């Protein structure tokens, strides 16, 4: 049986209703670790977006990149509604990653 490789679109936040960052990756645990530990200079380090508040697995790389690009064009309220649909208290979901 062939195992599926997933890609992920995810949202990091500075705090509840704070600054949001949307990204995509094929290795979510590694990428979240990098954001939380300020491994690289950039947006998440500058704005302290260290809390994983949303992620979704997608089987296709191109679909993942398209989803990320579309989500980045959404207005802020749509992003907040997406997060709160599955994570109403904005808990850090990084502990649930394998």
C-alpha cells in the first residue's frame, strides 16, 4: 500500500486576533518549529507569529500553492472565521503534530 504525501496550508498567529501569517509546506512540524524558534529572518520573526492556529492537509502540491495564494487574498474576517470554525479559542495546534 502506497503512503500519501501531504502538503499543508497553515496559519500562524501572534496572539488571538493578532497578526496572521499564511504559509504552505510539505513538512509542517519542521516549518512550525522554524517559525516558533525564529530560525530565519522574516515576517513571522518580526511580528512574533509563533502560534499554529490552523492547518489543512492537501494531497497535491499545486493545489496547496493555489489554496495558499487564494487565502492570502481573503479579507481578515474570512481568515478569522476559518480559524475559529475549528479552533475557536486559538489554541496552539503544534502539540498535535507528529
